[in-house]
């Protein structure tokens, strides 16, 4: 192996302290490692070393590697959560086929159709908690991440399953009960997959129902039972309104085969978990920054007041779009894009063997001063007069494995924020408004603020 003089291909000698440092402040840890040059090596306990880039040139090279030469890393930190059949982990022809299948449910016309669903989900969250003792009553303290998860869960359930029942008097009750069941199951599922289980595969063992791994397995089984119930119901009721489940149930591969129940559950579990958790954390960060900048909040509120009372129109607000883009730049929900080589390849001036894992440190890419002046400053206006490229701005990854739900996530962020800002008034906890920015820490499938982001509803 020949090395590039400006980088280091040797991982840290002591992996455990480096793993702990990354768990404490992943973004800061990767930026410190990047000071050694590009590419730079990272090694965590239980996982093979990874050679990272944090430059636009490195990102461009990574995203242009032929499809046949890369696959997801194995062992994969998130496989216990999403399953081997998940689009995130599938490879080759199966990945291309599944991606082609899923894209219509998460792009274009379908995304526009969901604009009303997204607004209604946000309003339902506010209204359901506006009673005398509810978390959304005026004067109450609101945990932003909890509220954001509740909203995005409502949206993703509609995307996955569509209406629970049609033309029946109890349809609303059934939907409400199902949403409550899923909220509890998903919350338990996410909470049980702790950072140690994510970072240390050696801990993924133990008797059923006991210890961290046993509790996670039990929570996963509970969520899978709910998903299977919806699969069985849809088979009995017939096609619904074109939700993702309908597409999966009618899938036929070239050999005539269909998805097994296990594969159906894993694809739907991926959507339910990954499709709402990453959006919820980004929404939390957006609300935090927006309310730290009173002038920015006033500008955006005024811009939305001048827009038509239509969620799709409000989502087109230039300043709102810039706010969401800047939030994703400063806080990419998935901070690493990883690929494992299936054949030898030269990347970033380094001759690499098959089996080597390489990746993009998204936060490092988004902090390059040559591309982003004052990169640690939250400044949405930088997006009002520039176009980004996949090699300098990659909050959803890039290349043939770019997040298939990126369009829906961006649309959802804008509509939820617009709805919140036009129907409520919030005040950020003074300690957060004046104190240091919280760290971003690994949590399940995404990174999240290292401490709770709380608001008080004032109107």
C-alpha cells in the first residue's frame, strides 16, 4: 500500500479511548482526526478501520466508484435495527430493483400529495397536547425532540400504510389507536438500542428479555408484530391508497419471486425508524437555531405570513429552504457515509485492497472554510445565492446509494416548520439561548443533541 503524503492510513493505536471520544462528540472527534490530513484513518472497537475523506475531491471520488466495486460495511452498526433485507444494506441488482420500487412512494407527485398529511400531522400533535395538562398548552414546557418524533411518526405511518380502513365509521379511532401503538413500540425500540450496542458488536448477546441485547430483541419483536399485523390486514382488505406497503405487496422480481414476510417487515421497519428519526433530529436542531436568532425568526415569520395558506406554497419559501439546508449542513443527521471495496481500488492517492472500508465524514466536508466561510457559524443566508453540488454538500449521502427518502425529508421539514411557526409562538430555554451549542452525539440511526432542547409555548 502506498500512502498519500498529506494523509494518514494508519488508524489510532488505542481504539477504545478513540471510540469513547467519538461517542462523546462525534463531529468534533472527526474534525480533529481530519487535521492529520486527507485521507485520515479511524478505528473503533469491534469494527474494521475506516479510511475517511472530508474534502469535496474525496467525496467526488467516493461517489463515482463503480457500483459493482462497493457494498455496505460488514459488520454494520445498524443491521440489528433495519435488518439484512433493508434497502440501506442490500447490494447489487437487488438494491437497484428495490430502490426503483421504493422511489415512487417517496418522490415527486407522492411527496406533493403528502403536503396536507404533513400539515395535519403537525396540527394534530399541537391540538392533542393543548388541553389543560397537555404539553402544548400555553405556558407549558415542550421537549422539542419528543414532539418532533411524534409528528414525524404520524407522517411516516401515513407514507407506509395509508389509511387503516376506508369508509367505516371507526376509521379515525382505528388510526388513532394504531398510531399510539406504533409510537410506544418505536420509542421502546429506539431507546433499547443504546450507544454501546451500536458501537460494540461484542455486546450483542445475552438471554432473551434480559440485559441490553435481550431488551432490544424483545422491543424489535414487539415492533415486528405490529408491522406483521398491518401486512396481514392489508392482504385481507386488498390494495389501499398506494402507500409503500401496497407497492411492496405487489412487487414481483424478474424471477417471479415476491418479498417474504421477513423482508417486508425489514423494509417497513427501515422506513418507520430511519424515515422519522433523522427528520425529527433535524427538526429539533432547526427550531433550536431559529429561536437563538430573533432577527432570523422575525424574517421567516414575516415571509410565511405573506405566503398563501397552502403547505406546498409555504414550503417554497426561500428563507425556509435556506434554514433547512443550513441546519442539515451544520448537523447532518447521519454524519458518515461508508462503503466497503469488493475489489482493489486506488482512492485518494492510496492503493487499497478488497475489503477496505472507506467513507466520507460529512461534518468535515461541511466545515471546509474554502467552501463554507465561517463554517461553525449558523448562517442560512449563505444558501440564498448559491447552488450546491453533491461533492460539497451531502447531508443525505451521494452516488447510487443517496438516501431514497431525501426529497420527502426536506419537504416534511419545511412544512412542519411552517405549520409550527404560523400556529404557535415558542421561547427557547434561556440556558440554551445564551449558552454553548449542545454537542451532537450518536443515537440509534442518527446523531442528536447531547442534551434536551426545550421550549415554552407563549402563544
